[in-house]
């Protein structure tokens, strides 16, 4: 079973406009994915249900809700089991790994990461709607999982490999990964390296119109302000 993520309410404080806008987008996306999962369940479409549940797990992770994320990722895996190609199963197993890591279970995270890696290596289906889950995707997910577990040196290496593995026409994905790479470098105290990482994006950063990138870049700037003088 699974349940939608619940957001805190009842606070008398009015959040700033950017936070309200982000909350509105998040809530709308959540409603969409919940409805998609329900409709897929009614239609007997396990793959669409699994995809919607996985998307909810990603959202939960980005909001810092590890336990619901793991429940949703496990529900996605259960829905997909026996119904999907190897590549899509790896795509779902990868988010299980990240959720295990966010919940602090390093052993389970590494087991899932190895399973996802084997799936990518064995996959013979096109890298289509299942997240385009390829080797660079696995590197990205591994970097995020290791970041949750506090293994920042290895996380940085995997995120760098993930960014390098993206093609020039994958600007949005490469930019998001690069911002996350810089965030790990800031966590390690390597502010100059983080600044260089962001600077290497050049004009790509301005050309990418992505709410997730804007949110994570704002968080990165806040982290830098807390750690040292501004670098960009």
C-alpha cells in the first residue's frame, strides 16, 4: 500500500512568494501523479501505475521525506514486477536505492544500486519513456545515494561521471546534475571547485528553464552564503 505525501499546514507564518510558488507547483504535481496512479490501477495498467508511483517517490525525496519515498519506491517496484523490461525495472530499482540511502540504510542502498547497474548492463530495450535510464542515469543516482549516506568523495566522482556522460542536447539534465555536483563540493568545503563547476556551464545555465534547477541553484547559493563569501 501507499499514501500521498502530506504537507505541513496550520502555520500562521506566511511563506515568501518563491516558497509559495514552489509549494503550489509541488502540490499540483503530486495531485497529478496520485490521480495517474489511481487511473492506471483502475485500468489494469501496472507500468503507468509504477511510473506514477516512482515520480511520487522522487518528489518525496526532493522534499526530504525519506520514509514515504521508500514506501512509494517499493510500491512502484511491486507494481512493475513481471510487467516491464529490464531497463524500466532498473529505473525503478535505482530510486529504491536512493530512498534506502535517504532513510540511512546503506546496505540496502548498495544492494539496490548493484541490481540497477546490472539491469542497465543487461538492458536491450531502447532508452525511451522509462526515464532514459542509461549508464549516466545510474551514475547520477549513485551519486545522490552516496551523498545521502555521507560518502561525499565517491558521490562527487559519480556525479562528475554522470554529467560527463550526458550529450550536448541533454542540457537540462546535465545542468541539474552539475548543480548537484557543485552542491556536494560545497558540502565538502571545496567552494572554489564548486564555483568552477557552475562557471563551466557557461550560457547553458541561463538557457535552461527548469524549476528544479532554479530551486537547487537557490539552495546552493544559500549554502555558499553560509559557508563563505559569494563566488557567483
